[in-house]
């Protein structure tokens, strides 16, 4: 409680806190009150460690090794990102931004990029159902070819409750496919 009055001590305390908050915000906005924020210890340690070139090189070598392990060197973008971040840390933000612009321009014109963009558009197109809902729900499914793939498709279809017809060019292939389905 901050003093006697007509209002309850709890209500007066909230009013007082609001007044102090508004006054403090006005002082910060006008520049009369300076706010000094200290970064967390982990961030300060990381910033100072990255400032040492030997440690920075080790960090980037480790990152590069992990990217190579995950991508087998097939995707150039993660390696370019590491290179751009390193440039920004070593030469400053303007150089890092310039390296990012240049790297994006290079990567956007590679065959990898064009293939991945095509893959994205294909996946997006497949998600759209341009035929609408079926007029009637299918109950029977036919699979042509009783090889490994055909028998697998037929097996999954049977498990989902569809009446499944399996066709193959040879009787021996059809028998193998049926055996594969029965033993699964």
C-alpha cells in the first residue's frame, strides 16, 4: 500500500506502477534516460571466441564438415551460406551482404537450383486436386505387373481394404507376386 485514500491499496498500487511505467517510457523515448543492456554470458563468450581467427576457423571447419556429411557435397547452397557468414564476420556487414547477393545470384542459376525449383513446383501441383471429389468411391483396384513393385502396391491396397486385381504377363510372375502378398 502506498498511502491512505479512497481506493483500495491494491488499486492504488497498480495506478502508481502505471504512472511510473509511463514516466519511465517517456524518459527513454526522449533520451533523458539511457538503458544499458548487458548481453547474456553465453552470447558474450561466443562473440569474443568468434573474434579469435583460430577459433573462428575451427568453427567454420566443423560446420563445413557437418554439411559435407549431411549433403555429400551434392547441395552447394549450405556451403555457400557458411562462406558468406564467414565473409560477414571477417570483413564486416557490408562485405557480408555483398557476398550474400553475389552468392545468391550464382546459386540461383545452377542446374541444382533449377531442378529443386522444378521439384517444388511439382510437389505443389500434386498437392492440388484439380479433378475434385470422385463421383463414387472406388472399391476395386487393378495392378498391372506382379513384380516387386506391383506386388507391393497390391499388398498395401489389400491392407487398406480394396478388392485388388493383380495382372502379369506370365503365370510364374503372377504366382510369385501372390506368394509375396500372402507371406507379408
